[in-house]
């Protein structure tokens, strides 16, 4: 059974991941220098470039998997953990709507492909270093840290415990948890 300490630990990891996610999306990933010119870009800048070069499907997939899904995952997880922690502190059960967010978290995490993006960036770095000077920037280190934080969050997250904390007394028949909706360990 999950204790308040593990809720706090998971909440702390999620807050750290949210801060790193903002840094990863707000700062440049890499800096390229070739023929006296220097250029750098952010994730959104890369998506915008793909869009301008008529790679709209790729741009939409990158935007969803590298920005939208991870952001929604973190916001949903912060909401669930905060509500569960608050309900524990007040001695009440968590509101029923937490269950719906908990279901969405599982799907959003499956589409959060930061580790795939990091691998793609590293392959690009290796290929580009033959023709330009490449410097890793803060954004790429933030993404690397997120690839370790997401599994750490899931290792400390117990969806079953949160399902048990949700108040189902006003629920309509058959609206309880369909399965445990687990994201991490049970």
C-alpha cells in the first residue's frame, strides 16, 4: 500500500520533471557552427521549420509526442497526485473526476516519446559533427534528465492506491474503475 511519503516522493519527482520539461522546451537543444555561421533551435523551432518545409505530418507528430503528450501527462499527474495528497491530509476521499484523469494519464504516457526524440538527436549529432561544429545546449540535457525522471516517477506511482482513494458513492452504475488503470507499479 502506498504511503503519504511515496505520494510526496512521486509528487516531488513530477514537479522536477515539469520544471525540466519547461526548460527543455524553452531553451535551445544544440548549437551548430559551420562556415562562420551559428544556429540553434528549440523543439518548437524544429517543429516550425518542419511545418515551413511542408513536412506537416512529421511536424504534427513531433509536436504531439515531444510537447503536447508529455505536457498533458505531467499536468494530469500533478493534478492526480495533488488531489490524492490533499484528500489524505483532509481525511477525505479524492473526487470522482480524478479517476477520469487517471485513465488519460496511461494513454498520454504511452505517447510521450522523449527518449525516442533524444535518440534521434544523438544520431543527428553524430552525423552532423562530420560537417559542422556541434555543441549540446541546456535543452538536450534537460531531455536526457527527463528520460530518467519519467521511469522514476512511474516506479514510485501506485495507481491502485489512488483508485482506492476515489469517492465512488455518487457514481452511476458501472462507472467505477474499469481495471485499475495503472500507469506504474501496482
